């Protein structure tokens, strides 16, 4: 496969996080669990705080880490990003924040809009305010391809969140935290993704696997790639960037075909708020986008940011009208790539 997980490590050095305190919101999720396991195994942090609202998931995670050489560095903090006071309490003494908490289910957000806004928008504001008050050093917020040119409430709420984190660099001042965003596509094997769903349907003896539209395409990234991309972006960030990895595309129908070649596919139609193809950089963003060997960087138009940070090296500005979408992506997964992608998921 073209994009190996280690390709995003860049100039990241494990000593960057040595003896530091890291807080991960939504830390019991698929990304949070993988990120924490990687950091504990390689970076020797002083403390990693798991901030989430589900006590059962925290208990299960604590059990899964028993016997880990760095388990003593792990702390569990029950709380909700909607609760500013609880966030401020959790961030005391924290150096770095990874904001992964979100309501992510597209149809659920369409039917429960107020809950989506409270977590994804008001929660982002609370993370910003608490980080500034606690004096953390850097904050990376996880976004989604659905935040670019959104047509559903989940994407719109994450676009608002992205704007909040970019603008937060104005609020923090010269000595305050730096805030940046990481945006990427479908995470293979994450909780709620299609691969575990289809495997469950196969195990239950389904006659056919549902597909919304045979033309549908998506960007694909593995959990280790996502972890490494966040770590390398944390090192590179100066504040205000939206980092976007160069990752391959594939048709959803091809993913299903490789996963279950003998099973028929049943077209069920696009769900509420779902796109046929995903976009991570729109034509309007192209004016502020810089291309690097392994990623794109959407730079803010605000005055605190210095374009030379990237253009002085390997970076170059993309052409006007550039669009990074899953159907026009120059890099595609073939069957062998898809088999490798699905192995172990």
C-alpha cells in the first residue's frame, strides 16, 4: 500500500513527550486507546489522562492495560467536554491535549441536532477555554473529512469546531497554548466503521451486504496511521493549521467485495446527510493550502500565522482551484492493497 503508517512520523522524536503530561478527550474510543497505547509504549510520558464520560469503558480500558510496563502513568478522569468546570479540573498541570471526543454518527446527529451541537461545538469551546486557563502548551483537535463543504449536521458542527480551534490562537496570546487541527478520512476498523459492521453481518448469516451506492468513494486511513499523523503534526504545528494527510481512496463497493467476495451486495440508498464522495480540501481552501511530501496544510488567513514556516522547506502552494476529493484522488487502493488494509481489522 502506498501510505505506510510510519510515513507520517516525519521528524517526530519520542523524547518530545518524555516526562510530559498528556490529556486525551474521548480517550476510550478507538483512536484514543491506540494513541495512548502507542505513547505509553514509546514516549515515556509522566502521565496520560483519559478523559471521557463512560465509566464502563474506562474500567474496561484500565483492565486491558494491566500488566503494561507504563500502566502506572495512566490516569482515568470521568467527565464530559460539555462541562467546563470539569474540563478545567482535568487540565491542571497538563502539557498537551488531544481532543478526540465528539458525537460522530451522521444519522444520529441529524435526528438529535441539539446534542450534536452541545458536544461538538460547545465542547470545543470548553476545551479551548480550559486549555488557556490551565496554560497547556499545545492542543490538537481531531476533525473529519465531513467538515469540508458539509452537507450534514455532524460535518457542520465539526467545521464550526475547526474554526474555533484555529481562532483560539488569537485568544491564547503569545505565551498561551497553540491550537491546530488534524483532518482525515474513514478510519479502517474504528468503532462504528463499516468493516466491523459487515463482519458482524457475515457472522450473523446475512444473505447480502448493504451498500448505499455502488459509485460511493471514501478516503481510507488506518488507526496506526492516524496516531502517527497526529504525533507528527503536534511536532510541526505553529498554531492555526489544519493538517490533512495524503491517503488513498477506494470505492466502498470494492472494500465490501474484497472483504466478502462470495456475498451479493444490496443497494439500500444513501442515508440522511451522507455524501457520494468526500472532500478534505475545497477549491475555496486552495488559496491557503500548502503541499508537503506527505500532507497538505490549510493555513489560516489570520495575522498570527507565518507562511514561511512551511514554504521555506519542501512546501509549495497548491494551484488555484485545487480540490482534494475521494473521487479525484491520484492514489487508489487496488485489491492487494485492500486485503492488506483489512488484515487484522
